[in-house]
């Protein structure tokens, strides 16, 4: 029943927002999903969730965004957040060098816990605070290039590049997924007709014991 | 709160267990989360199953709830009331549990902890209908984390209080059971992501005070009254008549609450699950009739058996509002063959039962039923069997229990038979059967994809089969 409502999209992508505490992840999220910005936002506890549906190359893509807490104390629990995520938006604060230095730590965490094919986009947030800048734009770009990430400087406050950052990462994911689907389709169409009938008949009676777990 | 010295001390919530006694070795917040889910599984098994199957792990939202003792979920005004309630509870460790070295839920083993756990569960129950209507983990979490701020806090607190005793009992029982009773959680379906979610000892139900279930049912029923209308449009026509009938019964029960009973009767193992089952069905459709009957006839095992024959429960139990996705399909498949043989319709009943104790799938007796089904209905059984697995086993186990205490399975068979002609319209059955067979074919296609283990090739095939299934389910919802 609810299924129909949930299926008003072509693709569903889970994106995690990560980065040090206070870099502005939650505000990036609220800017993107609700076009809101709150100067006095509270620190996230655990994780918060938001969804937004947008069009990518004619397809309806629903992004489920998990905004994780950056605080160290939640670390033990956060690793589970990466399960099923196809994209990660790694945020640092251009006015705080430390948050940029920690990018490597976050990348390591992603490699340890997330899918190896996860699409990562790095964003240097708070670009409106140019007078307090501690990380040069070029430094960000260099690191992104070295690590093979997409990169943008954003400002949740000025709504600069936020939409674009999500659009970029989602488009990239979409390309990967649709390419995979295409490959799968081709492989399937090559094997489908002869394979279909036999597999059912052969496997069905013998598969009883397996069903308990397969039906999950 | 008595500083960091009580049992519930938020300051230590993120350090590895301060009690050193934890079996799991996880941080207290995870233990507390699993204790909370555990309570939920006892209170509202279908909802619990739904959440577990979607992969909604408790710590995703309970971390936020517990970390600041619900401070983010309510207005300050409400919060102060709630905190008064919380801090008024004693925070010393329960004696019973103290003796047990390996408590699983140490963090909540105090009256205060029990209250917190109970309150969290009452919050989840508040969102019950909307959670059950959501087939997506993130959407569920979104609802849980953005708790509505127009709630009546007093009601939540009242409900939490009604659950508090049970919470304490469940906590301590859980720890004792875990030591004495190594029940393997065989929740075959879904990722059993949460630590404890589906692994509570199956004997637990027997120990829950009977009065609790009555009370629980009434509390929940009251709540359902408010939730009426949610998803009502999508309820298939067949059931409309039912719900009307049932509503009458409900009002009757409500005005005439049965006396609490403390006697330990033979029926004990049966009743709690019956009530759960009715809660399960009660979702949007108000199929509480079973409950009604159980409550009124505080009799013996036969009562339970008769119920199946009364034609009130059958078939529809596992229809779309079912929290379990698979059941949605399978129920139709089994409906379709109800008139073919009685074993089959028995299966339907069993299936309608929520997989309370999904454990013990490896039990012996169940296979008999499968074989029986196989012989009598041939291929159309396969799909049914697959999906109704958990429910079936539970029933069988219960029948076993009954058998030990004097009742037999025959009773069930007879009653199943009697339910046949009564409620089921022949024409509907024919079309349902066709639909069921169509669904089964698609299910088999998907199964074959799984079994051949070639996701690349099979994906498209599976997708098209899924699409077919979706079409059928749409069709069924519109009937």
C-alpha cells in the first residue's frame, strides 16, 4: 500500500553527510532539502534524516540523506550509517584547518566501512567567510584530485553551490548505476530466453530448504 | 538523577559498558536500544518485526532520544513534565538482576530505566500506523527522529507507566533467559541488524502476566481509535464489512472491560499471542474480534481453537496492512487455495499470526505440514510456504504446547475446515486463486534468480517479475 507512494521515483540513492563536528553538515542538508539555514542550530545527535526528490537526466531520483554527527563520541555507532550508502558528501570548514586535515581520517573511515564503489564528493563549506579562510581553494582541489574526488566550495548560508554539490554527486551516482543496469540488461538479454524456463523447474523443488533465508 | 552513580547514567552512555558484565561489550546506548526494541517486540511484535525487516536499527533514533532524555523531541514545557516523571523513578539496580552477572540490558535495569524504555516504546507505538505504512527504513527513521510535536504528553506518559512493570520484567527476564536459555535467533527473514531485536527467548510470552495483555490491548485499541482513517481507502472491499462488524464488538468490549485475572490457566501460552495477533490485524482495519473473544471467554484451549472456526479471523489477517511485506503476497496466494484443502487454510491462519518468536525454525514437526501441503495442493503451495514460514512455525509450536497440555492439532484442523465456506465467497476465491497463481509464478522466477546466484543475468528477470507482482498487488488493493 505505501509501496506505491514510495515508488514514485526511478532511483533511490542513500547519501551520507560526513565531516568534523561544526563544519555545517546539518545546514547544508537543511539548505538543500528545505532551503533553510539556522545560525544557532544544535549539534546533531547520532544521525538525522532527510529526503529530496530531484530530476536527473529525465529520471526521478530520490535522495535519502543521512546527516551524521561529527562528534567523536558517536564514532562507535556511526560506522553502521554507511551501510547501503552510494554516495558520501565529505564536508570541511574552510575557516578551520583542522577540519581539512581530518579529511584523510574520514576518507579512511569511508574505505573501512562503506562500499568500495561509493561516490565521494568533498566540499569546503562556509565559503562566505572568505576573510577567515584558513584553507585555500587550491589546497582543496589538489587533495580532491589526489584522492579522485569531486570538489566544490559551498556556502550553506548564502545557498552557494549546495544544490550543485548534491546534483553533481547524484548525477555521478546515476551514471554509474545506469551504466551497471545497462550492462546487466545486455547480459540478461543474451542469456534470458534459454535460461528462464529451465532454472525455474530445476531449482524450485530442491530449493525448499533454502527458502527460509532466500525469502528474506 | 542521582549523578553518575545510578543505573541510568547518561554520562556513561557512550563508553563501553560500565558494568563490565555485559555479554555484548557494546556501549550502553546500544544495549539500551536493544532493550527498548526487545520491549517493543513483546508489546507489539508486528511493529517490531516490520522495523527489523526494514533494517531500522534502534540506535539510529534512540541514541537521539536517550542521549538527552528526549530533550530534542518535546517542548520544554512538556519536557519538564516528562523529566519529573523520569527522575521520580528509583534509579537503583533491580535486585533480581544484580544477581545475574551477565545482564544484557544492564543500563536500563532500574525502575527509572524501565520507565525510560517504556516511554520510548510508547513513543514508537504512537507512530505505529504511520510506521507500518512506510516501507522504507529512512522514511521510518525520519518519522521517528522528527517526532510530532503536537502529541499529548500525558497520554504517552500514562502508556509508559502501563508498560513500566513489563519493561522491568522483560529486562530482568531477558537477562535471566539469556543465561539459561540459549535460544538461537533464527529470524531468517531480513537482516537481523539489531543486536537483540528478534532474539528474545520464546518462552517469554508465557511469563508475561495475563492481565498485561488485556490492558495492553485496551490501551492500544484506544489508540487505534484515533488513528482510524489512515490508509483506509486502500483497504480492500471484502474487509469493509468486517471492520464494521468488528467495530460493534469493540465498543462492547470497551465499555465492559474484563476483570484482570491472575490465574495460570492452560491457555496461558495461547492467549498472549492471540492478542498480539489481533493487534496485528487491528492496524487500520480494526479486526480486533479475536481479542474480544479471548478476553471474554477466559476458558480453556478449546476457546482458542474455536476462534479459528468462528470465521472472524481468517484470511484477512495478513492482508495488505500486514507489516511484513512478504505476507502481503503470500496471503493472497494462500487465500486462493483455501477451498482446496483444509491444511492450506490452516496455513493461512498460521501465517496471519505475527512471527513472534521467529526462532526455532529448525524444529522438527513443521516439516510435516509442508509435506502435507505439498501433496495436496501441489505447486501453488510453494509460495505460501516460503512466506508464511515464520508464522507457521510459531503456530505449530503453539499447537505442540497445547498438545502437551491436552489439546490436539485435530481441533485446529476441524475448525479450519469450518471456516471455509462461511466467509469466503466462491467467485472471489476463483479470481483470487488465479491471482495467487500468477503471483506464485513470479515469485518462483525471483526465487530461481536467487538460487542460481547470478545477479547480473537475473536482475532484469527479477525486476520484471517484481513489476508483475506489483501490478497484482495494485489490482488486489483495488478489489
